[in-house]
C-alpha cells in the first residue's frame, strides 16, 4: 500500500503472539523490538494474545495455553510495551472474531489455504500427516479476521508470515468486491531488521520444542551455558585460522543485540582473517546478552507481583477491542444483507 494511501486514514497496527510458553529472544528480535518502536509512531496499536489460535495445535493441552496468557502479558510489559500506548487484549474475549472467520470462509477455497506456504511448512514441522485439525487449516482465515476486525493497515510480522498477509488482502478484495463497497481495509507487513534469528544449535528456527532458545526470563547461569554451547563455524578449528562470519550463530546474535556496531564490525573482520577464538567471541556475546536481559528479567519479577492488575487491564482492553470488532462485523453483515 502506498504511503499516500495510508495517510488517508489512521495508521492502525495489529500484531500478537500465541500464548503457549515463555517468550524467547527470537521473539524480541523478530517482532517485540519492532512493536516497542512502533508504539510511539502510529495512531493506534492493538496487540492480541491469540489463545484461540494457540489451540490449533495445543487443544489437548489447553490449560497450558490459558496459563500462558498471563506469562505472555508479563513478557510484553517487561520488554517495554506500554498499556497506555497499546490495546493489549485476549482473542477469546472478542465474540465478533469467530463470526467474521465463518463469513470469510465463504470467500476462500480449501485448495487456496492448502497452497499457503506458511501453512504447508507448519503442517510438515508439526507432523500432522493426513490428520490435520480443521482449526489449524483454517487459521489463516482466522488471522485475516483478527487483522480486518480492527481495520489495521500495518502488521509487524516475521518474513515467514508474509503469505498470511497476502491471503488476508485477497480476502479483503473479495469481500469488498462482493459488497461493492470498501468495508475492509488492506494491510501491509512491517518487517523487523532481524527477520529470523536461528536457534542456539544453528537451526533455521528457534523453537521451544527443539530446546534451542534463550528465554527472556532465563537466569544468568542459564544464559551463559546456552551461549557457551552455541554453534559457530565448524571449520574454525584453531584460533589462527580464518573463520566464517556468515551463518555463524554467535555473530547472528551479536548483529541483533550488540549495541556497539562499529566494534562488532571490527570483531567480525578479525574473526574472518584469523586470530580470534570462538571462546572469546562467545564470552563477548554472553556479556551482551546479560546486559540486555538483566533489566527485562528484573522488570518481569516486579510485574509478577501484580498479576491481578494485569488481568484487569487485559479484560478492560478486551472490552474495548470487542466493541471495535463488533462494529466491523455489523458493517459487513449489513452490506451482505444479513441484518434482520
């Protein structure tokens, strides 16, 4: 969407996460940092705790999802997301969203959803085979409902979510054509500087199930152990040997979190020409991660003492979000002739 088009209305940001455990630094680098930056730049910002979407692959462990709602909210606040600048709400408390999802299902074919690259990749990762829960196959449509209910035009996502944005906009165009009216609003992805942070084992993706994450709540010793065991350059056998920076997990993390970019570039050049050992680089990364995570961990401990007030905030925000989503639903039902 062109800049000129966006300025015709409010810039509304919609983003969120599934509550299925603690946030890790991949979440921070890939999306949270972007949200903290954006909360001061745009007219309205909605952050959804997507508990219904989390059930698409945690239905048999639903209590884990509900218990994680509070942990996710605490992580958000500890990272610097302000409840005064963002409407942080719970997905399951917004009655209009499932109804919008059902309506949108009539604008999308099953084959189109199955061709969605993000859905295909996640189905393979989760090993569903032919036993795919309908909730899972349908979640791109649910995600479109989440975005369009608030008429968001800016959606901070990782690059793996770009197919979801594309599918959302296809639904928007189809609905608007059918209604012969611009009921819904197209959106665009806002990518962070670090679109994907690898796992500590060098894997392509940081994943709780793979045990290759550094969590925002990890203590000092745990962080140190994870950093010192991190994947580097397997061919860098001696200190004097030239090392590879590209694809080196330690340098990927330093690029994301080291505040001294000039010194980091010098370190990269030194490593590449030889004479700099992996242990020294890892020790530097440990110092960087400890400095970064210490204030988040301290703030998190404070917030844990005020869970009642945080839940009250989530419920109040959810009431506000529910009213906005209901307005969009009513507008759409009127255009479709479903108001009786």
